[in-house]
C-alpha cells in the first residue's frame, strides 16, 4: 500500500475559522502537556511511554480538562500520535528532541477514520468546458468548510483528513488515500528513451537533449520585499496585533515564492515524464552542498533553487506513470568529458564551457554534465550533442499534451541502451 495526498483549498466562515484557531491552541497545549508528562515519567521511573500509553494519556487529559474537550477524541489521540512520531524520529537520530510547541506555529489537526463527513458535492461551472466540483466538509467540533475539488477524490479509500492553516490565513484540507502499490508499479514496457538532467544555479535544469530551463530565482527576486517586511516585523512588539499583521504579510510573500516553485517544478516534471521513459539524475546531497558553499550568495541561491524539492517532484512524476528513475553517482560529473571520459581538473564553478584536455572537445558545461549522467546510467549519448535552446515559458506547457502541441519543442533524439 502506498499513501497519496490530495490537497484542496478550503473556505470557511469567520466563526469557523476562529473555532479552528482555538482548536489549534488547545491541541498545542495538549501536545505540550503530553511532552511534559512524558518527561516526568521518564525522570521518575525511567520508563518510556509506548504509543498506546501516550494515546490513553491524551484521552485521560481530555477527560479531566474542559479545554481539551473542545477537541474531537480521535483528534486528541492524533496529537499523541504526533508527539510519538516526533519522539521516534528523535530516537532514530533523524530529528532534534521534541520541544514545547509555540501556539502560533501549531497549525494543523488530523482526523482519522471518523469525525468528518464530505457532502453536498456538486458541479460548478468555471470557464467554458471546465467543470470543477464543490463540496461541503464537516469536521466534528469545528464546523463546515467549502472545498473546491479540482481533481477526482477516491473518497472510499480516504484514511485520514488533515486540516491545515497557512500562516497567511489560507486553509487547506489534505486527504490521505491508500493506493494499491501495483497501480504505481513499473510498466512492463521496455523503456525506449532516457533523459539526463543536470541541476544548476545558473540554469536550473539542463537536459541531455539540449533544452534548458533558466533559474527564475523566485526568492532572490522578491528579496527586497521580504527584507523590508522582516525589518518592519522586528520593530513590532512580539505577538502584538501589528506584529501578527506584518507576520501574515511576510508569510504571504513566502507562500507566493513556494507556490511559484511548486508550480514550475510540477510543470517541468509533467513535461519530461510525458516525453521520456527514464529519468537520470545526479545523486547529490543538497544539504552538504549548501554547507560547503563559500559565499553567502551562493548558499542563498542553492537554497532558492530548492534542488531537493525539484528532484522529488521530477521523480514523483516519473514514478507515478510507472517510469524509471536512475540516480547516478555525482562524483566529477561536471569535470568529465562525455565523449572520451577525460577529466578536466582545472574546471572551476565560474567556467561555463567545458574543455576536454584529452580530446580537445568543447561543450557547454551543464550540457556535458547531463550527457555524462546519461552515459553513467548505461545509455548511449548522441555522437553530436544537440544545440542548447531554452524551454519556452512554462505556464503554457501544462496545457499542451503530447509532442504535437504548437509551442512544444522539437522532438528529442531517441537514445539506445548501451
Ligand atoms: Zn574528451
């Protein structure tokens, strides 16, 4: 079984939104109470509470405290589950020790099997042929939300519903759906073509077929505004009305950047997965890269490019269609000649052109790297690389399907398996 998330925008009345916020606060205090009780128990009896003990403790606390009774019982247990998961991640060495949560950062609640109901689903026309559906979601102890269902939701397989508030005030509802692993498994078809993708700062992605995507640097572009808001925020009194107002503005700016990236990555992934059977990527450790960077500007740009998010999105688009993703060793990819394997040791970050000291071959640095990736994955790159050309502005791409669309780029040469 695999779990897939369906995320929808939700709208509520002001009253419901207020109730939601009170619930977050209650859940936050419950979380902190659990954390406190767990620590005491450990100090006194050297006993580590189990998952069930924590769930039971949450229910007991709820019985004794009227504030916690505002929460649905399963939601209270889910708070215990959240603490348990955080502690497990800490014990596995994957995260820091669970800390007291701050109320303005505790912004989601989870309903498992019960306590929610989706009803009143109906079509609402939008645009000419486009039909979206609207539905009412009832969350027990909170109220009603209007959802815009922009995609089909397999309601009978929903295992969990999560309601989440963005710091800017937007509400999203996320349904977790269990899916058979087979529907996402490898397709039986022999893969016919592969694309190597080199990720970089100057060009966000360079494909082995010569196409590339400029790095839009969303954060860098809105940095002036972000800085202005941050300065203004630091002058406000912590947690005051004006502080929250500025905080919301800042959150909106960050969400805009995030949405922009997500949208761009999604479209690039859809484009590639629509054309290719195999995706070849560098297996690089982004955190490592960021830490090793010498200048602040370079660190910021690495962060701004969000390689890991881009990778996850690209991989997901391929796997979703039952296609193959091959991560290959990142070692020396930009210094190796894709034709003869010679190494240019003197290549620096600033050099945009690769020159092979062995066979004298010159090629764009990123294009060469993407071809090296392809070769390392066991595919034969073309004898003569294709010329570099930009991918046209992506907003149009999502609407064009297949290779016959007007704005689509010329067909990529097919690579044979070596
Ligand atoms: Zn060479």
